């Protein structure tokens, strides 16, 4: 075979150095090319992490046994011999920047697995990388670069990483500096100054929220293929809001980072919450900040962990093996009945709430004129499967309402139910939440749902503080609430309200406080919604698609109302036409929708839907082994097939 010259540039020789010319034949394999280049470069070093990058085709040549002919490489190819692991600056959810070595040659999904291994975060499939927002810079602002904490001394993520007894990867203990970095990852950071919050990028409408989701990296392609360079800055964030198997003992960093992401979402108004909820969030933040200084996360011994997991398995087994009495109870499914008030804003009337006798059976609410008439036909029946449920509550004003958006033929019908007191509200709200997920009152989670609603209402109750010494305490109130409430109230008023709410949480431990914060955040109506601006087939105007962990939501852009909801459990299939960039989805009952994406690539929507379906396949047993192949099957583009 005729020999020909192949030009390969070597990163170690510097960017100015001319490419090396090596004489090759078409049947020479990639490994042989690397060997020739290394010999010609005359640099003595460990080359095991290096691989060839083909510039024109934007692809890695990672199969050393493949020949140049099989790869399709000819004399005009420009190749570069470069390390596969390079430093990258990562902006963590708690706003600290870490510099670490990550893999630039594997798909982003595996790169994130490596990053999470180094940072000691379990379930890396829930996180991903995205490009940061470039905030608008004013001329007078000095360009202050945030400090970057360097942990490039860590072993490569592909090697086995030893852990110490407290769960910390061993390499952090090698120097006081790296140990300090781990502490910053695992302990909640003090509240930032109000000026810092004011300077941070804040989304003001759904369009801006949708722009953020266009910046996610593609999980099935490598960093280098997506234009990421050495030492670039990327954000690491929880992308899929479906948190599997959270255990405080082993998930110290994961819980702290999740709490920080939730806290920033609330402070920067990325998610809506009521004034009373904001005061509870502020009190919990204040408490967590205070306790973090003294109390550490409880890292338990491995033996205790085994005992815990054994008890949990036993609990699950016992739930499965129900007694004959339980079976009788489920055969006669429990019901709720009570006098409630109902109001329908859609009907063009000014009448307020009207009282009726309501019954709740399975996932359906029926109502009658009175209790006596409940044996006759109901005035109306509403099936809550697939509906949206939101609280409309003011504990101080004794207002306990449930806002329901129920799917109908024309779109979503809005209904408000008003309860008399919090006990009644807790039961009906819990029933509505379960019914929206297709679960009945017989479900084992009903009582725990009622309890969590009651405990949250109790936290919103305020008892005027007799302890005046406490109100003098200087709280940095503007770092605990979002800018909307900073404008609405003076610091003194906020201090009083936050301290009143704080009395209800002052006694709980750090771990409980963080879990409580996350629990309330997860109960917010807009929790976990990722917005994308789309154009539905046959429509002339842009609309918003909200993607959550269990449903898709169609939102009217002009008024911001939910038009329709589709649940994943009724989805039959979804397809992407990559040529015209259109996503088509088929649901039960011959419901078909199709849309093209305006603000993001349709690959991002496809990956979100496939990703959430992948998350729902995870069981308790294989909690630490990830089915990477299944993830790529569900989320990969046409390149993956």
C-alpha cells in the first residue's frame, strides 16, 4: 500500500508549533498513529489519557484498533493529539466555583457521572451541565472574578475513588485546602449580601425562563463536540426534578446542593410562592444558616446505614403483605363527604361561593344540593385524574381554598373549593393531590400527605413574640426573601414576621430543616416545571410547553393560563422528525399533539421527556447501577440509533 503523510498537531508542543507530519498507510490503526506521533514529538511523559480529535468532523477517534481507512481518514484530515481529561470551571448550585478535571471525550451523561463521583453526589442522572447566563454588565461595575476552588489534584473519575469513614472521598483529606472545599460543598453557605442578589440574573417572565432551558448541553455528545474548551465555565444543576432514594446519611453534598438550588430558585423568583410561604422559607433559611455554623450533618456509620436500609426494605415488604382486614378495607374504598363551598370563575357570573354536599370517591368528586339528596343523581361529577392542584390559603385570614384545573374537552376548567377549617382542608387537599396522580384514598400515602399539609399549615401560624430581645437580633432580612418582598416591606417589618415564623422551626435539627424546606418547595404548584416556547401544529401563535416530572402542560403565553395537561402515564409514544424539527406525541384515547420548538432545540424537549421516563424506571434494588444504554435509547437523537 502506498504511504502518505498525515499531519497531527500535538497540544503539548504549544499552539504555535507546526503540526507533525507522520508517514502512514491506510491500513495503519489509530493506536499505531498515536505511537508514531509520540515517538516523533520526543516528549517523555504519560500519554495514556491522550486521544486523537478529528477537527473537520468534530469527532473523537477512540477505537485504537480501527484502521485509518475504516475511519475514513485521508491526507487532508487535520488531527490533534490531546488529553481526554481537561480542567473545567464548574459553578455549583450553591454559587461556589470549583475547578476540576473532567472527561471531554465521553458523552456529557458519563462526564456528569464522573463529576458527581468526584463531588460525592449520588444519582448523577438527575443532574446535567448548562451554559451560564451572561448578565448585563454596567460600565461602572468592576469585573470581579469569583474565587475558584481548585481540586484538579483529584484522581481521574475513571479510577476507583476511596472514601473515608465519614463518606468523604479520601483525596479531599490530603490537604487543608481541599478539605475546606469539601466542607463548602457539604455545608450550606451563609446568606449572600442583598447587593449580590440584586446583581444576579433574574427571570421576569415565562419567555426568559424558557430561554434558560435552551442552554442545556446535549447528554449524548461530548463536551468538545459542543464547543466547550479547556477552563470554560459551565453550571452544574439538578435538571430532572425526580429525586430518587435521598438518604441524609450518605447524601450530604447532594442534599446541601439541592437545598441551595431550591433556595436560589425562590430568592430569584424563578418559582412563585405566596407571602406566607415566603416567610416560612425565610425562617427555615435563617435557622439553617444559624445551625450550620455549629451543627454538622450527621454522618452515620456503615453498620447503621445497613440497619436503616434493612428496616426500610422490611417496611416495604410489610406494606406489600397486607392482612385480611386491610384487604377488606381496600375493597370498600374509603370516601370523604362534607359540606364545602364551590366557585367557578369561568362562568360569567358575579355570584360567589355556593355551598353543596360533596363526596370524594376513587378519583372523582361529586356534589349534591344537600346531604339528603346524595342518594340521587349528583349536580356534577368531576374526575380529578390529570388535573392541576394548587393551594389558595391564608392561615392568618382563615382562608382555606383548593384551586383545581380539571381537563375537559375544550381545555382546563377552573374550580375553587373552599373548606371551613384546616382539618377539613388537609384531608380534601391530600385527596385532590393523590387523585391528580391517579391514586385513590385507599393509597398508603394518604395519611402522610394529610400530616405534611397539617405540619406546613402549623408552620405558617404565627404567635406574636413576647421575647422582645429576640426581635432586636440583626437578621439580614433582604438575603432571606425575594426582591418583591424587599420592596413591599421595611427590614423591621420583615424581621418581626420572619422571627414569628422562626418560632415554629427553632427546635428542629439541621437535616430536618433542610428536608422540610425541600418538602415545602416540592409542594409548590409550579415545582419542577421547565418551560420551552413552542408552536403547536396548526396554530399561528407561540405558546409555552411546561415539562414536569409527571406531565406536560400547555400554557397560553398572553395570559399565562394553563390550557391543557397531559400525563406521561397516558402517553403511548413520542417521535421527533429531525428534518423539520417537530415533536409528535400520541396519548391514550387517540389524542395526538405535534409542535416545533421556538426557544430551544427539539433535542432538549426530547431529552427531557425521555429523561423523565428513564427516571421513573429506577427501582430500589438497582439504586447504584445505572442503565446508561437505556438512558441513551430514550434520550439520544437520530445519531444514537
